[in-house]
């Protein structure tokens, strides 16, 4: 067995692992000290053990206890041999009568030398071995001469213990850095040492790993000072842990960090924030690789059996959680590990599967309950009760949809089925998609007045016009929720800020009076919707002249509503408060908050409640705002080669001349034409979360004249292509078709 494989588990010493977390409760643990010998008072009984018959132990047993603890302290590098006496707290002892106390009163001066507690000397702090300049010079000399002894000795000393690590890298070895914002570590020196390490001989790299093992064994009980935290902070950045051969050591390091108390984690979180973007990314990728390779090892024999290292993945995930600052709270047994507690580990594709499974379970549960209710009332069950059945007229699409969803609010979590009144047809998915397409297109039309389209940003935003009924905004929220719930991609263009508001908070509060859809907003959020206005406000913030005299503005905004200009104060008495150089930041922040939060609060609140009436579940908490956007609208990243590989054919073979012409033309299209093709055939220019394969794209042979343009059935993602005889003819007809189509016809 290799030296690495013999590293004992640092988190499982007998009689300590089970009690330490409960005893500390968030307080920073202190280093274990020898119990003092007290000469008088009730305190003299502290540290004494009960005898076998409930009597107080003699002084000889007390000395035995002290000697056991001394031996334990001397053998810290071998935690499996530690002996911890069963020392009781003084409150557990029976009352001591006066005569017994008198017998125990013994002056420390009267004790024999072997009974006295030795006075521990002040720890000698290591001296910083080298400066960064000295180290780099040594490395260059070693490269040119081939003699690495000086560099080897430096690494040997530095990684042998936590104090040596701190001495090597602290900016000031004698200073105590206890601030959250400053780790006191010379980051450039750490990076230089690690960058050089990867180019040193193998014996030096082995020395470093052996030193880390020794360091971890000495500190197996966890850190006691900020210097120990800094050592963990330094060790975690070691690039050697990219190699699977070091994973056993890496796992033990992660375990020790994961079991630190919350106060220590708080320091590490803030120190990680100070890392450069490059180093931070390397740290995250290293942890993700560790988790992935432990789950799906290319060479399983490289690692211990999963049954013996089941703590590897939980430990790595908990450390990764420090880098992400927050975790998804699991419900039920908090001691049971689940990746859903650490959603940043999970890809968006995997999250979609989780949400789909969650949706399916809810659909089954609701349908089963409906069946039970029907049977309990002795009514005949039918298949329709298992679905959310929408019957709508094309001529009254919005009003009928709103009425149906309002009446069937209890069925929103059932599988969606759509029927168009007066039309025969069974909904196998196509009618549902068509309903979404038509409804979204009508609701978001500028003439409808619910949403304003901003040409500069190519997105829609909520109209601030006041109205008596906000139910149609709730309808849009329900539509988005149903789309996610039923795995439908919508052609909606909301800015990212909308999805941030949609998850504020991610769970609907029980108290209906609590505000929803309110989030902190900045000029960056405004720029995604109204770039010109955002630019103007940024210019105001950076203006070097006299803001009050040159702009002559107050804390008041004006909006046009149905041809009438209305004014709103950004703060009480805002129309009488001038915007100055001193208060312009407040003005800009209040202005942005008014535009993106307050002026549209009722509209967005209705939208928020509509969405969550369908999608409310623990699974929603897995998602970040940008991931909700991808689930609703799809991804903007196009891979036409992937589409070519997954395309199905009806009447054509992929080797047919027309098909070869088609792909030659499409793969040569610029991005804007490729998006138009996708929009023409699927109703959206975005790709589902699962990629192009999830589109189920099909090209069918259209046995018509080659003078005709291509035809698309967006409900089925199907392109009907006549058998064009030349590539030039196909390209010309295809460009005309995809560039001039609007809805189901031509402009």
C-alpha cells in the first residue's frame, strides 16, 4: 500500500467526532490545554473523575489523567492511538462536604515535581525562509545548473507544517491578520511557488505531497487559529490536485475544510473573493473535476472503493458551496447528501430533467387525487379528468384562454391538452404548441398594449399604464409556467432582469402582503431594456460640471399614459429637491428602481403569481435567473452541425442531392439567416435546453413544383422542401421563404 493510501480519516477520531460539533456550536475552538491544578474552592474538583463507587478519585488518578493527556498531545500525528479519558464536568459530580474539601486543599508548592503541570514554553514562530525574489532566483539557478537541492529544501521545509506555510507566505510573519477582507497572504508569492512546482523534478513534487500529509495529520482536529485557516487557504490552491493520483490527499484536505465551524468558513469565503478570476476559476474547475471523476472514473482502479470513500463527494460539494456562497436547502433528513443541495454542480440539462421528473410526479399526484375524488362520489371516471383541457376559439383566443385557466385553476398541474373549437384533431403536442405560439404572438403585439417593445434592446417590457384588471398579466405568467412545466419553448423576449425579479423570492411567501418581484437593480439592468436612458444616467453620474445648474432636474419623473403626461415623485417632496453632484447617485438609483420595480409593481406581481401558480416547487429553487430564461426561451447558441446530425427525413435520404445542397447552403449561412431558418421551421430562433437533438427537426419531401417556396409546419418542427435541382435555386428560394415569412404566411 502506498504512503498516500495510508492517510487515516481526519474526521473520525474516537470520542471526538461525535461530540465536538455539538460542544463548540459556532465558537472558535481553542487548542487543547493541560488541566490546571487548582488549590482551593469548588473549582478544585474540575477535571476529577468519579471513582468506581461514586467516590472522588485520588490525586494519583488525577496525575494519571494529566499524563494521559500529555501522551495524547505528544502523539497528535497518530490520531488513531489517542486516548481521551472520560473527564466529567464539575456539574456532574456529587456535592462535596467540607471535610473532603479540606483534604483536597493542597498547595502547588507542596506537590512533588512529577505532579506539577509543566509550564509550556511560548511557541517559536518559524522565520520566513525566502522572499519571492530569492525563490525565483533559486529556481532559475536550478534550471540552468540542474542542481535543485536549494529549491527542494525550501519546499521540504515550507509544506511540512501549517506554521511553516504561514511563515513562508504571510506578508508580515510577525503580524496577526484577523480581518475578513485581508487574509494576510502574499498571493503573488503563492502563485509563483505553485507555478514553479509543476516544472520541478518528481522528487520535489513527492516531497510536497508528503509534507501536506504530515501537515494534515498534525492538524487532524481542525484549525484553532487564523494561521491554520490560511494554511488551508494556501493548500487548496495547489495545482497538483489536478492529478487523480493525488485525490486521496485532496479528499482529506476537503474533508477537513468541510468540517470547519461556520465562523471559519466565513473567513474563507471572503478570502476566496480576493482571488484573481483566473485562480478562482481554476479552483472551481478542480473541484468539479474531482466530483465528476469520482462519480464516473475512467480508471476505477485508481480510487478506493466507493463504499470506503462515500464522504469524498459530499466534502467536495460543501467546499464548492463556499465558493458559490449559498446552497439549495434540502428538506427532510438534512444528514442525507443530495446534489440538489448544491445546484451549482448540476448542469442546466440535468436541472431540466429534475424539473421534468418533478412535474411528472406532480401531474400523477394531481390526476390520482382527481380519480379518487370522482370514485368517492360514486361518479364515473373518464380520461379527460386526468388532463388540463383547454377548449378555445381562434377568434377569441385570449379571452377564452383566460376564462379556461381561471375556471380550471385547480388543474394547472395536470398534463396540458388543447382543442380548437370546431376543428377535429387529437392533440399529440402539435396543437398545444400552436396554442402557445398564437397566444404569445397576440399578447405581445404592440397594439395589445400589455407590453412595450424596445427596438434598441430587442426585448419586451411591462407597460406601466394603470388598469383596473391585471388578470391578463397573470395569464402571461401562467403561460410561462405551463411552458416550463410541459417542456415547451416560447418565443418570448424578456430581459434578464425579468427572470431575476421572477425569483424574488423563489418561493411564494405565505403572507400575501409581502412584496414580490422586487429586486435590487442597477444601470446594467436598465441598459438591457433602455440602453439610451441607461447611458444618459451613466453620463450624469460621471459629469464633471455643476449638475444642479446644468441639468436643472428634480427628484421627479414624467411618463406618458394614453397621451397624457403624468409626473411622479421619486421621494416625498421630490419635485422640490434639486439633483446635485452630492445626491445624483441617489437620484439615479431611485429612478431605476421606479422604472423597473415600482411603476410596474401590480403588473409584475400578477405575472409573478401566475408563473408560480404552476411552477411552485422545491425544484424551482435549483435555478438561477439565467437558467429560468433558458428553460422558457431556449438557448441562443446555435450548432447547425448538431442539427444536421439529428435531423430526420421523410421522402428523402440524407444522401440525396437536394439534401446535400440544403446543408451546404445552411452551414454556409451567416448567423442571422440560420436564426431565421430556425424561427421559420420551429417558431423560435432558440434551441431547447437539451440541444438541437431535442428539436426533433424533420425535412419532408414536398412533391410540388420547384418554383414553389419551402413550407414549414412549426407545430411539428417540420420543413417541407421541394426537390430543387440546383444549389443556386434552393438557396434563392430558401432565403426568400425564411426572410419574408411572418407567422403562417408571407409578409
